[in-house]
C-alpha cells in the first residue's frame, strides 16, 4: 500500500508533528471527503506500507523528522510544488527564495531523484502571461538544476471553487481561452518549458493532462509513480492506473490520509480548499495527538 500525504492538504507544512505521531502509532483515521460520516482506519505499520508520497509547497517544518522516518524503515519521496506566483495568488507561502533553499535542502538530505518538482498550475492571466511563465520557469530550472530529476507541469483546471477564488483577486484577468493545451500560444509556451528543462538536465512530464504533449517533448507522467519507487528498490506488483482518480490521471493506486479544507496556505486557485476560513478554523482546532487530522 502506498500512502499519499496528501493531495488534499499540505501535511508536511502544517501537520508534520501529527504524521510523525501517527507513523509511530501505526495507524490513523481518515474520513471520506464525499461522505464525512464514513471514517476508516488506515494502517501505517511498516509491514503494510510500501512507501509514503509526501505532497507539499513548504516542507521546511518536516525536515528535522525525515531521518526518524527513514530510521523506522519507511521509504518516501516528495512531490514539491514550486511556483513563482505573486502573493495575490499564493498569500500564505514563504518568499520564493526561501522555498528554493528549502527545496535544495530537502534534495541534499534525501537525493534529487526523491524530490519531484511540480510547476503546477500554469495560469495564463494579465499578470502571469506566457512570457512570465517562460522566464520564471527557466530561472527556476537553473536554480534547481542538480536538485531534482524531473518536473511535473499542469495547466489550470477551472473547477467552480477555482474560478471563485480567482475572481476574488482584484485586477486579475484570467485568459480562459489561452489556458487550453491546444491554444497556439500555450503550445509555444510548453515548448519553451520543455527546452528549458532539457537544458538544465531535468525531465519534464505532464500531470493529468488530456492532451498529448509528447510532440512538444513532454510525456505523460505519474505523480504516484512505480518508476520512482523502483529506483528506490521498491517493487510495486500492480502498476495499473488508480480507477479512483480522474480519467487523465495515470497515478497508481494509493490511500490518501489528508482532509479537505485544512490547508492554510490560502492559494486562491486551490482545487481542494473550498473555504479558507474553515481551513483556518480547522487548523486552529488541530490536535497533533488525535487519530484524525482534524475534526469536521
């Protein structure tokens, strides 16, 4: 069993003490995001866990605990999102320079093959146009060269909660038609991103994109990826796509132990957080000794 921690919230940034306690306890409790009254017990015992995949935008709070997790015998790798967006879009994150240093620090501790860079989502707007992304991505490639082996890229999906969040940003004009993989300007941008990644020795892959970007040098990727696990000496018997994920997602099956509406970063485009006030309130009530990440 692969444990995803978590697509639904940033456990390393906000709940690192909780996850360490739950690993030592050998289990946690997780509610169904579509039916909160359904709660299941998830084993975190070493014999039941093939690996952890940690998702984060700021794993700094968790860095001191990584040696302890490794000492307990748990394999793990990180999906680490690093975007260059202005504070209006990502108000709760540390400055970009600090996050770059955290990325490098994490890579030096566990190895570049175990830190996957996420440049996600690409949002085309009046303040984050195609040239903005091309310049920033090239700069980040240079900053992260040698600290990661691959980057996952994805174009924004306009879920209702994403649209609501973006519409609340004063002066932001999202170019909806240009946020399509088939748009000529987007095709040109993706080609530039692929060239920048290649120049820095970073493999570029797409995350849950329905369009075939391989002619641009971007092959389809998996975030929960048996290929990465095999490089860590972990054999996954069933590497079929997880049927519980959206159609374009190629990830193998995992069990997510996070909870929606608990991330305090406040990113306005967030796919998982519908109510940032509720997320802050749940964060304030969080008990690191509890079996469940937060009470609903």
